[in-house]
């Protein structure tokens, strides 16, 4: 059996997953790495920790494949996207901790750029909003305030680039490259011209020489070195940002198809085909993938929700309401509703469709009868409420509501969440049979480049749902719940502004 190994470098850990040519997972290994919070609103990772657990998980899976007599045809990489890594190309050492996509330290700088009139240029060239979520202002901060010197040895990459560079030799000939899906999240890449923007590089003070080359999402980036890649000498032939990879892994290969991934945050993406749409308020336009050539692109409309699964971690680690994440669903189902409690988990601001970096978390509706089960249920329901807001924005922009939503990610195992989501959307929700669709998408992209799968149509034929949920809530009740949710959101808005 031939397989492809996907490296899924997420926000809290790295998973390596072997996918057989039949689209079925063969082996998996996962390890978490430390999170660093040096100041309120700041989130950092040590890039060396990310690389360490990558090697460990890749080694586990490669050993299992060797023992099973299976051939590894290629490696695909998918990753947390906007996180900024800077390192020395000569020594291979990071020059600073990676600044994570959740980090809000550049909110005031983004305000200043907006006040100076730069947002229309950014919207037009990148499809993004001027927000600290994206890479450019983080990279600017490192060069201006973070003590990082832009000398000839300094290079930048998102996490995919850091892993690719190390897999292919690091300081000894490592490939410094990314794909359009990741490049389109940096706020430095012109998604219509499909090239780095000299105007935006100048605006943020980023030397173009430190940026990676951009190659097709499905195509040969370079070959791994055995001493860097757990004994494997295979092509790295697929790279995509995690949410674009999940869209491909969910086989949303036709325009109009929509998915949501419930991870640390949640990300709703709709395939909008090969034509770049005009920017839409509250939403992002992004490159979903490119096949064979950087010009053969598919675009997506995206709503980014910053905190969903992270709110479950907060219940566990911050409040001690649960001892492990798996308790959330049963605890939430132990009560018929949230008892009037609404939680807006704006711990790092609000993303789509509000884009308010100054919003902060709020709990409203607490009474003397509120208990831990009500809090758990309110957290679960907040995931669906935020998703409904994004889908409503996409529907307004496109003129058509999605016929169905395909869902994946850790929280999607909760039937309560999937049913409540279907109720709020008034549309079916289908849960993928393979939950690791982010890794699956990276494997598909890599495998297509080396002939394991012949086409996107063949990928589509492998997709299966594990469960489907149909709407059951009365329309008046749905409208009442959404109206109350929006009242709660209004109370969280603009809270942390000085």
C-alpha cells in the first residue's frame, strides 16, 4: 500500500497522519507544545518546540509505516497560518519567539494605518481586513520593536515554511518556500497578481529578500533529507494553510460548497471558484489552493472566528469547570438549555463578521440557579452562534445560503453542537467520516502532485459523511435566540479600548 504523510502543525500541537491511497488514515501521532503569554493579549510559540514535536510525530508514523511494509510516496504540510516565524538562514536558529495568529499586540498600529487611509489598498490587494490577526503587522513589530535586525541572514516564514526548510536540510540547503494559500494570509501578497506586493512590503518595512518563494499548493517543493525527516527521503509536494486544506479535505471542490472546522478557533470557508470576487465587509477573500501552477487558483470566501475550542480549554484550565475536554458535551447535554446564559468568548477580540480587536469576553444572563452545566452549554452554543453570524454574512454577499455545511474538527464530535448548528442555519449539517480533514487535505494535495490521486474529482469520490443533522427548531425560536445572542455580543464590543 502506498501512503502519504501529512504534517498538521496546529496552534497547540502537531499531528503527523499517514493516509492510504484509499483515503483512509493508517497511523497517527500527536504531541502538544508549550504556549507562551508574556503580556495580556500576547501569544507566542517557540519555533524550536514546533520543529521538535514535528520530528517526533513524523518519526512515530514513519516507523509504523516501515513496520507495516507500506511505502511513503510524499509528505504534505498544513499549518496554523498567520503565525510569524523569523530565523537565521546561516545558523537555523529562531531570532525571536513566533508571534501567533491570536496575538493582538499590533492593534493600535493597525488603527493608525487605518486612520492614515491604508485599508482600501490592503483590502484591494490582499482580500483581508486591517487587523492584527494577519502576519504583516506582527513582522513589522519584530523589525521595529522586537529587537530583530533585518540583516542578510534573516528569513521569514509562516509555520509551513519553517517546517519545509528544516525537512529539506535547514542551514544546509533547506528550501525557503510557501504556497499561495499561506502567502495570502500574510497581508503582503497580492492575490490577484499572485505575487508579493512591493507596495505592502514598503508600507510595513519588510525587505522582500526575507520572504519565501511561492510555489503551487500541489507541486514538488523539494525532497526531505533522511537525517532531517526521520529517515524519509521523499518529496514534499503539498502545502496549504490549515483551513484551506480542510476545505480540500472536505472535498469542497466545486463553487458554493461550504465547510466549518471547529478547532481552537472556527473557520467557515466557501469555495467561490477561479474568479476573484470583490471584497465583502466582515469577510475575507483568500486563495484556497493552486494546483500545478500558482496561476491555477481557486478562491474562497472566509469567516474567521477566533475562539471556539479555546473556550473549552478555558473551561478546563481557567475555570476548572471540567477536568478534560471530552466532558464538555455530556455536561452540556445534562441540561435542556443554557438557562438564559450567553457566553461571548471574545478573549482575543472578535473576528468575522465584527472585526473588533477591542472586544473582550462576556458572560450574561447569570442567575442564582446557574451551574457549571449551563456554562458548558453556553460555550457549546457560542460556537454555533458565531458560525451562524458568519454564514449570514456569506449568504448576504453571495445572494445564496449554503445548501449544507460540512463540519470537522474536535468539537464537531458533539451531536449537541451539530444539531444546534443545523437549527440556527436552517440547513443540514454533515459531519465528515474522517475528522482530521485538515491533514487529509494536505495529504490529498501532496498525493495528487505525485500521482497517488489523479484529480480533484477522484478526491471528491473518497469523501463520506459519518452523520447528518437536519434543522428541527421553530423559526420564531431561532430568531429569538439569535436576537438575544446579538444583544450579548453588543455588550462585549469595544471593551478594551483605552
